[in-house]
């Protein structure tokens, strides 16, 4: 469903202008597709590599800080 009509483009242009005026910035990001073949196998393998590695504690503290939405704890 790709509506590239001028009316639709203008609607999104106005939307983006309102967001920008509110002090926000648009970003686009690619994230892993959890439904992709092999995703869970790669995730389990990555977790196994990290388990008991010297950086495990620092990595887990970082992840927990992200989950808690505590930017001060991200360092």
C-alpha cells in the first residue's frame, strides 16, 4: 500500500514539519526481523558467546539501563 499521490505526500510533509517544529528529528532505523529464518538460532549463539565472557556484566548492566529508560546509567 504505497500511496505516492501528491495529496498523500503533502500530508506527510505537513506532519513532518509539525514534528520538526516541536523539536523532534526523524530517524530511520533497520532492526532485526525476529521472523527471519535463523534469527533465534543466531540470538541463542550470540548469548552463549557472551555468557561468562569478561564483558557480560557490563553488557547486562547496559541492557538493564535501557530497559529502565535510565540514560544516566548508559555509560
